[in-house]
């Protein structure tokens, strides 16, 4: 199991706990890590150098390789923007934002699982 997959799985568990406990900002931060590490796991599997790459670059590379579709790309970038608002602007997210972002993270993680078995 790749280190990125291991860490993504741990952060996904943490994000779910945060959502249950109504810690929405923490949930989004964990979701951001899930997405980033899942994308890195996907791209590493395709022998792409992911060192020091952020979500926008990772998303573009995954889209270019057909690992994700355009809709997923938009959802990932939207979640990245939400994380940035929290992290850099002190934004406090609402429950529905955390719930929607968690769906995006779970979709990304599931994509890795599907590609790994194919």
C-alpha cells in the first residue's frame, strides 16, 4: 500500500469524525489532505513526479491522464478553494459545505480503489 494511500485513508477517517462532531473547518482541512494524497497516489502509480505539487497541478495532471473527469476536477478545485478560504481568511464553513466536500473526497478515494484493482 502506498504511503499516500495510507495517509489518505487515515485523513478520511478523521474527516468523518470531524463531521460527526460538527467540527466543519477541521473536516474540510482533513478532506483537503484526503484529496491531495489520493491524487498523489493515483499519479505516483502512473510514475508522475508529485513532489511539491499542490491540488490544482495534481488535478490537472489527473484530468489530462483520464484518471478523473471534468466534473470531479471542478469539485476538487471547489473544495480546494473552500479550504483556502478557511485556512487563509478565517472562514467558518457550514455543515452542508463539509458534507458536500466529504462526498468529493470519498469519490476521489474510491477512484483510487477502482484504478488499483483494474
